[in-house]
C-alpha cells in the first residue's frame, strides 16, 4: 500500500466509523518502513483523533529488504498473534494486513503523541535506559522458556550451525562495503576487533545457550517512544519487524551497548543488568546472574553485526550513516571493554 491509498473512506472502513476529512504527515526515520500520522480532523468522539499508519518504504532497496527478510510479514503477525501474550507497552493495533503474493503490508496503530522518539545518534540518559531495560523484562518474562514459541514458524531464530554459516557469509559479502564507508569512524583497535570477529561468527552463534524467549530483535532508542510532561506512557516500544525466539541477553546487550554513551554505559551497565533481572521476577522468572552477565558480554557483538549487515541493505541517507556509525563505534567499544571475543 502507498500513502495515496490512505483515504477517508479506507480509514472509515478500518476504524468502523465515518472519519470525515483527514490530514497526513510523515513522521520518524524508518529505514525499512515508513510511518504516516493521519489526523482525523472532524471524526466523531468514539474514534481516535489521529492514528499512525505504517507502510513499506518507498525506497526500492529498503522495501525489497523488508520483503526478502519477512520483516513486513513478521510485524503484522506479531500484532495479530503475539502482542497480547506479552506485557510490554506497545501501541494498540487497529488494523494489520499482509499480502503473501506481493509482500505488501499496512498496519494502523494508536498514535502515541505527544510522546517523543528516542534518538540512537545522541543516546539517552540513565533514567530512560532504566525504563527501557524494565520494559524489556516485561517483554521477555511472560514467555520465558515457553516451548510453544518453537511452533511459531515466522519468528526469527538466530541459532544453530546453519544460521552461523549463513551469517558468516553475509558478513563476508558486506564487510568490504561497510569498511569503505565506516572505517574512518573507527579507531584502529575497533576495526581490528571487527576483522577478528568475522571469521568466528559461526562459533559465536553456536556458543549461545540457556533460556530462550520472545525477542524484539532491534531494541534500540529509535524504536522507543518516551512520555513527556504533557502526556504519553513512560515508554512505548514500536517497530516489531524483527521479533524472534532466542536469547534474552541479546536484546539487553544490544540496547545498552549503543543506547547509552560509552561513559554512561561504563558507569551504569551492571546496575541496568541487575535492574532487568529484578524486573523479571514480576513474571516468576529467576535468572542465573552469572549466565546473564556472560551472555550479555558475548552479545556485545550483536550490534556490530547489525551495523555491518543492515547498513548495506537499506537505503542510504546522512542520518542512516550517522546512526550506523554511532552503532558500530559504540558496539565495538562495548565488545572491547567487556573482552567479548575471549568468550567466543
């Protein structure tokens, strides 16, 4: 679906009432999808004042990636099949459809305004990070070690020797292109670590063990909306295009590794990991602290993989380059400081 398909008649059908006149504006900086806020100018009181409509990216490279990697399909199926079984605050979904033949999709969501979007480039303060790790526990906790997740075919699974070999191949395909653009952002030590990590990716994947749960897969600031004095929940998590079934430590390390600036992360990460573990107890989960810290350290590389691979398969812009540069430098520094390579 394209933006011109968002008409008053179509929204009236989706929302179950005549919406009257509407106004559209593009919001956010989605790399694989696009978000449009639709204001319902004279809708009746039983309908929302506005909604956010999520559509495929207009960039051909990004949309092809969304179809090939099943991200559009997964977002629709997350809202329809999984969202009600977790306890993290997400926007209410009014409508979600995906066309199997074309890969096209559309999702109509609750508008969380006036909440403001986090910024992966500038990073966040400790208070926002605390909200994020507690919210993450409320995603992971309800389906911790839930065997029925294995029956959900469309969930992304980052485990097993086949996946390790595939990821290693993708790294080899894209690392030269990544290096061409981002080598100048990295210190010599950071770049050498990236070079050393590539050949051991299969072992890194194969070494994951322990509990598994539902995961977000891209748990970073750009996918979080924070409440403000004038309204909005404390935190709402969006962009459910990469939900998976895997290690909970991956989401946690991925967020902390680049969500905070390195100085704040160094000072507060043990506190944040402990806060996450404590929040899991709300769902009856007792996590082994030694296991959690070790896998948190190992998965400092998760953000490195995202920076290398994702930067090469989505449309390019000044902001995307700045974002992937921030992610690459912070995640590699995270892995250096935690001596993550020694655990692979």
